[in-house]
């Protein structure tokens, strides 16, 4: 997807789920056009570093080993610490090269979801990672009251031609639910506001059984934390929570991640959802990601859309809010913004 802004977006971005990064294992990953290495050290802490050894350029994620809190290069055994410094050279053990460092990326794990901080200039996190069970204090906040999100209620789509801006713009777009998801009623955007790095909006689903225009069968409270992901709490006919994330791989495609926390049945003690719950969530909620993707894969970005009056204010306000996360100029040709609609 060609867009008139950069893919090098600032913020917290999801890169997977904790069980995908077992202790002692080294994995190559790629995000924001960079080859990276992820490893969980012997104490259980997950780290993400620049992927290529500074010695002779071998990729640490292909054949590298975890040694203590370091990752060891498969080529000559040089070890790199979680702070990016060279810690050990086997054939001169008392003289590591202290002048060399690998770029490091802050990592946070939350309820089995893994997030990485990205800033194009390597700046430290400018806001904390929000907590999905404390982000909406007006509702239940005990994570133990929900089934685990991974693997049963999590999905990913890799290498999709989708920019995070497109995913974010789904928020104020209420009209698409009928046409894309087959909704029998059209939701309405009840409230929206921009608060620093957060875009907050409340979506209501009218109660078809009620004559009252303000009667809602379901309310969805959603907060975007930058452009990386949205956290949502559902209130009403279902009371689950979800994260929907979009993380650029390079200047053309992203990986998308989707996780649902579903409330446990009364008396349930296991974190593993029973079959009838899995079937219900799969049928009603997990499929919506692929329905959106069927549109996004072929969508052209329209910089000056002829919006309907009901959508114009929140839609354009969100676009203005989003500009704060682009610290680099666009890499697409200058005529993209003026492409015919």
C-alpha cells in the first residue's frame, strides 16, 4: 500500500506472544526494515537487539546461542549483552571490544503479548505501555477472570500490505460494519477524544429490541496507544477484551496481531477455554480480522476523502492526531498524495 507518510512509526508495537519466545532460544525477526534478533535469557527476560554481529556481520538470529544474559554469535563466538555491548571474545577473553554496541529495543510483556518500542532515531519510550486490565477502571480488572488469549483466541497475519494508519482509521468508521461484517444494525460513534498519545472512542450498537434511540445493546470502549495497537473493553451483550495490533515489517507490509480475553464461565478455574467457548468466539469474533483484510489488501489511501457528515469530524481529527507519530518524512513518491481517486 502506497501512503503519503513514513512506515517508520514511533510507538509500542506488538511482535508476538510470550510462548513463541521460549527460554534459551534465539529467533530472527524483522520489523521497520531492520533485521533483528530476539532471545530470552537464562533468567527469563526477553531482549530484542540489532540482528547482525558487529564483528563480521553474521546474523545472531540464525544459529546464535543464549549464554547467561548474552547472545553468542554463531560465527566466532562473540557475545553481546542485553544492553548491546560486546561482553566477551573467546580468543581474547579479558579484552572485549567496548567500543562496539548493537542497537537495543525496549521490550515489554503483558498477559502473554510481547511489545517492542520503536523510534526511528532510537529514543527511549516516550510513554508507558498501557495495561489492558487497568486501562478501563470502570470495569472488571482481574486478569484471572478471563481465559488465556494465546493460542486459542489469538490470530496473526504476516506480510500484509497494510499501514498502521489504515487499521487506526477503522475506529471512527462505523458504516463499514454492515457491508464488511454483515452487521444487522449500524453502530454509532458516541464519544471520541485525543489525549496525548491516545485516541479514545466509544462505539455503541443500538438495541434492535428497543424503541429508544439511545438504547445500546453493546458499548465498545477503545483506546489506541499511538498507531501500534488498540485496546478495547466490551460492555453489554458480551464483556470481553481485545488487542488489535499492526506492526510494520518494512516500507511495504506489516504483521497484524489479534488477541481476545474472554470471561470465564461461572466456577471455571482453568485458563484454557472449553471447546464450546472456543467455537463461539471463533465464529462470532475472530473472523472479523480476515473480513477487514479482504478490503485493506486492495485499498488505495485517499488523502482528501469526500466523507459523509456523520464521519467527517472524528475521521479527520484522528488523522491529525496520528501525525505526531511520524518522526521521519515519507519515503513514497511525492505524487502519491495527489493520486486520482
